[in-house]
């Protein structure tokens, strides 16, 4: 596939912190080729590796970066934002009542109708059938105790969990900076 026929949309760049670790694993820290080229021109990143494909204008041509590192270290937050996705990631994308990986929602362990709040310490991942079955009952009354008590994870714990779910696509130039087996790429 030549640069003239290939769409550059398929060439994201892996973004590494200044210490050459990915900014995040799940979702994997990737930038579009446009954002990457802009960061190169603004002198905010170092190009670590390039694709064989290039973009060009009438007067300029540039190989598309496949891996870049930030020039300035970004200190990762100790605790991640409370989001539905991060709750699912903390709970490894499985229902904390039956273990199902599908039709996931989040459940207030102490129901909101009983004073429970939407916080790390009160929300667990639940499949829709378990969530409906538990309804607004307390865990002991419903006979449904989460396998893992809800807790506030660190960013490092979420990164570790994220490494259990590699993305569908891993470019070979990224493998030296990631902690997945190469055979997961296929």
C-alpha cells in the first residue's frame, strides 16, 4: 500500500510520557495523525518511530509518526475520575454478582432510594438482569453481595486492569513500549 493510496486515518500514534511509558493503557493513549503532526510542529513531542507512509503538501512531505514521546513529563493523577467506563475497568468488565461480561450497567450497592450515593465506594458493575433483580433492595435482603467490595482505585490499578484488555490493533512499532504479548496482536 503506497502513501498515495493509503488513508492516513489508519495511522494513529502511540503517545508516551517523557519517561517513555504510555499515558494510559485503557483506552490506549493514541492520537490521530493530524494531532500528532500538529504536536510535532509545535515542538511538544519527539518522534520515536515512524510509519512507512507519509503525508505531503505541494512543498512539504513528512513520514507519519507511529510513536511519539512528550517533551515535558506529565505527572499522572493518583486517582482516576469517577466515570462509568472506569467503574467497569476497575471491575474488569464483569458483573460483580454473577460474573457476566455482557449488558453491563452499574449498580448502587446501597440503593439511592435508601441514601446511597454515586461514589466509588458504593457503585459496582452489574449486568442488567442482576441489576433488575436486586432493584432497590439492600445487598443482604436481596441475597446479592458483590464479589469485590466497591473501592476507589488508583490510576495504576486501572492501568494494570487495562493491560488485561489489549486493543484490537497494536502496531509492531508500539510493542517495545507496551506490556502485552505480541501474540495478542493477531
